[in-house]
C-alpha cells in the first residue's frame, strides 16, 4: 500500500511539473513565432546569441542549485529534520545570491568584451539588459529547489507559468515597438521581457513561502527535541560540493552552445557565406531547431526534477524496490511522450515550419535530421536525475565532457562541408546527446542494480510512434490533395496521429488507462479512445 502511495505521489508531482513545464515551453514557443516573423532569422540569431551567453552565466550561478537543494532538503525531511531543511534554504540564499550577483556584474560590465568574442556587436545591448535576470533567477531557483525537496511541485509550477506568460507578452510587445530602431535594439527589448517575467515569478515564490510560515513553524516545533541543529558552514560546504558537479556538467553543455555560436557563424563565413547569410542560418538553428526540439523535453526535465527528491527519499529509507519501479516508470513516461514527438517533428518538419513561420519557413532539413535528438536529450535528463538521486554526481559531468568533446570535433569536420553547413551542428548535437545519455543511462541502472524494462521503455513506444508517423504522413498528403491547405491538413494529421498513437500503445499493453490519467489531458484522451472502441 505504501509503495503504491509513493509511486502515485511521485507521478502526481512529476505530472504537475510536466504540465506546467510543457505549458511554459508552449508559451515560450508561441511567443517566438511572432518574434521570429518580426525579427527575421538574422534578428533571431542576435537574440539567440545573447541567450546562449546568458545561459552560461545562469548555469554558473544557479543552474545546479534547485537539484542540489531539493536533494538536501528531501534527505533532511526524510530524517525528520525540518529545521535543518529550512537552514538549507537560508544558506542557499546567501551562497546562490552571491554567485548570482557576481554573474550579473560580470555579464553587465563584460558585455562589450563578450560581444567582441562572438564578433557580433549587435548582441551588446541584449547582454546588458539580460544581466539583472541572472541575479533574480538565482534567488528564485533556491525557493524552487526548497519546495521541490518538500515534495510540493505546485509553487514551482505556478511560478514557471507566471514567469513565462509575462515573458511572452512583453517580448512580443517590446520587439514590435522597437523593431524600427534596428534588430540590435529590438532583440534587446525581447530579452528585457525575461527579467520582467523573472521578477514576478520570484514574487510569487516568496509569497507562497510566507503563506507557508505557520505550517513550517508547527512542523519545526514538533521535532525540536529530537533534531540536532547543523552548523551553517557544513551545510554550505555540502551545498557547494553537491551543486558543483551538477553545475559543471550543465556548464559543459552551455559552453558547447557558446562554441556553436562562435563556430557556426565564423566557419560559414570562411567557406563563402556572407555574414548576413551566416547569421540567418544560425537563426534557423537556434530559433527553430533548438526551440522546437526542446519543447517536448520539458516533460523529461520535469520528471527528472521530481525524481531527484523522490529517489533520494527512497534511498534514504532503504526502499530499493520502490526506487526500481520509479526509475522504469519515469523512463516509460518520458519515451511515451518524446517518441511520438520526435517522429512527428521528423515527418512533418517542413510543414510545421511553413505553418509556424510563413514568412521565414526555411530550416526544415535541420528538424528532419535532428528530430531524433529529442529522444537522446530526454533520456539524458531523466538518467541524470536518477544518478543525482543516488548521489552519483560526477558521472553526468564525465558523460557531458565526452559528448561535448565529440560535438566540437564533429563541428570542425562537418560544418565546413558546403552542402552540409549548419546541419553539421545539428548532427554533432545529436551525437553529443546520444553519447551522454548512453553513459548516464547504463550507469544509472548499474548503480540501482535494476533491470531495464526494454519492451516497455523503448520497443513499444518506438513501434507505436513509427506506425503513427506513417499514418501522419499519409493523412496529411491525402487531406492536402483534397483541400490544398497546409494548416488544416497538418491539424487533422496531428489530431489523428495522437489518437492513433495512444490507441496502439493501449493495444500493445504499453500504457494502461490508469497511467494515462496522469498525463496532461489524459482524461480527454481516454474518452476519445473509449468512443473509438479502445
């Protein structure tokens, strides 16, 4: 009974985060559509270059903190130490806030040097505008990690939505207002919206924290006689030592993105493309391929964040059987969503871009070639969460290092080939994630001493997705021949494909109706399947 309750709680927390994460990504994706159409591929390139550098400073100041904090808080809550769990939050605010402030300072005053490094002075204003966001998000990440460690995903989920809604609204408004001032100023306006969204996201987290004050004090009083206070400096040391491998592993991927920014544009110019053509191709890479392929990975990221405290608690309590079930369940749910997403993106690449970016539909080959990276990136996210739960913090770092090294070598080999050009960066990224995910996944199952459910995790979802992909292609072309409308044909094909995929999964036994209820819109999908005789 307790095992079922534990799994149900884990699934519910993962579902809350996954739904919010997916909605936030969808909103983030939707506002990119008008921005892309206003800025064009060249303006989107400037926006993307600034964000790549912002992500590096964000990673160095706070990217590993939510995972580290949730792990530390979860452990102390499992050991009936609520006051020490609260002390983790306070120490983390000091440590992470200091790092975030330093990152903000370095990014603002180093904007000119960073723009020169990228050979793009257009990015200067965007970097300075984004700098305060580094500090704001570093503080917000601490609160998110704390609540996640408590097993409460709702504050994080709502704050993500608040942050992204405001970001989306103000991004489009500011870009539209400032476009007449040139792409450099307009892109800076778009980046400014990130700070606006982050401020309100932080306000919400602090608001919820203050509301929870009474319950928190009551819990602390309950265990005050048995709980031994931990020194703040020991917590700080544990926080830094826990977060450092996570930060380092994430930083490697962030650095490879910055290397992409530098390598892609410069290599394309060297082989004969004009500077503007190179910017446009990079804009397709970062504004279309990266944005679209990372959209479904939001679910994997949410599952990974829910896994860390959940597995930490199970390991702390010595419940390895519950841990094994959570691992297989997390990977099954990840593949359940990402397998059809990868297939759909690959099959309908050109049609998707034509629908989303009618004025700038170029870049379909990037989606076709790189669609499979969705699977590898998603698996890597979940496998990394599993390893963090087992306190195996160095393995993802090593895996990232191997993957990034191969990516850089492939960039040098592939991008200079004229007929491959920017597609080489997509191929290298896919190989990078394949290497990292393979290492992390193999190690995760070895550490957990668990047997992988290969049929449930890989075979059934991929088989169902393949059949779905064929049906999607046939339905789209059939409808298009009849009405010659890309938008309507795409909508009908996608809708039919969703029903087909989940129907096949139910037939194959890869998904039960009880599990389906935990998915976003799971109840509606069940009703559609039941009406169609499944």
